[in-house]
C-alpha cells in the first residue's frame, strides 16, 4: 500500500488528477491506521486487539484531518484572499501550458466548434494569479470557461464550466471543479457539479443532454465574458451575504468573513470532495 501510494503520488505530480488524489488519500489513511496499529502492538503500548486499535487510529486520523481543515477555513476567513475574485482582461492572452495533453485538448475545442473569446485573470494574491479562458460556440448559445487551477501535486489542473441560458431566464451550469464552494447560488441557476468527470467530451455531452431534457429553447449570449463573470461574482457575494454564508462587512474585522454555518458547509464539502469526489448535499 505504501509503494502504491508513492507511485500514485508520482502520477499526481505529472497529471494533476483529482481522482488519483482521492485514491491516494484513502491509501494514506489506511497506511497510517495500519502502521500505528502495528507499532502499538509491537511495543505493547495497548492491551487491545488489532481490530480495536485499527478502528481507533482510523477515527483518530479523521479527527486530525477534520481539525486541520477547520483551521484552514478559519485562516481563509480572516485572510485578505478574495472569496469571490473579480477578473480583468489578461494582456498576455490565452496561455495554455506547453504539455501534450493540454495542447491536444485545445485542438479538441476547435474541433467541437468552440471559438476563443477572452483570456481573463484575477490577482488572488501577490504570488498567484487565477487564469480563465472563455470560449463560445459559433451560434453563441453555449459558453465555456476553462480555469487553470493549481493542484496540490504542483502541476496545473484544468476545470471546465459549461453555461447555457434558457428562454425562461434559467441558467444551466455544468462544471467539474474539484474545489469546495458550499455557498448559495442564484435561484435561476441550475448547477450540476461533476468533479470526477475529468473528460472534456464527457462533460460536454452531459451538459448538452441537460439542455435537451429541459425542453426549452436556449438564447444567445450578448454580454462580454469579463462583464458577465464579474457580474456573477458580485451577485454570488450579495446572495451569500444575505443567506448568512458570509458575515456583514462591519463584522469582518472581529469575526472574519465566513460565518460559522458557512465554515461548517465548507468543511463538510471539503471532506466529501476529498474522499468521495462529490459535493456535499444540503437540505
């Protein structure tokens, strides 16, 4: 299990795959639980069976990981990092990583009729820029955002978001982002997140089926991507403040920006994404 985990870690550094990261987290969890159990039995620290010690260390690692995630969320809440970053045009243009799999994907976009509209960036911090490239079908009815996200393995991972506006004002959104959101969307947004679907073509086919099953006509996009994206971010920030996910601005200095309910939602989604590859379900 340890050797397999090391091999997967090497693959993660190469391919930045969230799916491989999930497998590796489970392997590490079992390796640590078994390892500490064997050490405890060898040195005769506890007079318990292997099964009992394994369960205790297995639960113990879950508690440690949960505390670490909660502290991370609390640190983000009081940090200056923008929770809903604003974007501007990227003067460097559409910069795709010079790797075979990325260049092949860019060719696939052209083959499927996606035309490049704008390259955007957001200054998340002094050391990191979030880059997004926006594409659109020739009929202007389907818009695609390609986000270049840093992966814990040190490489870049591409995430896709397909968006279609329907004639009744509904907005169908399908993405494969693997980072937690856990907040609230606009009432007219119907969002499906598929973080385990890393294939561009599979995600595109899934989104097109959603549009077909809606039984409604789609309408063309008539706004520039940078304007539309910044409008979305401002709307999300407003909605999440009203719904209690974010605290009012006058409480930020004392309590941070994310409410305790919001922190719980993020913590829950971190766990479900990290170990099951699924967004959390809220009722």
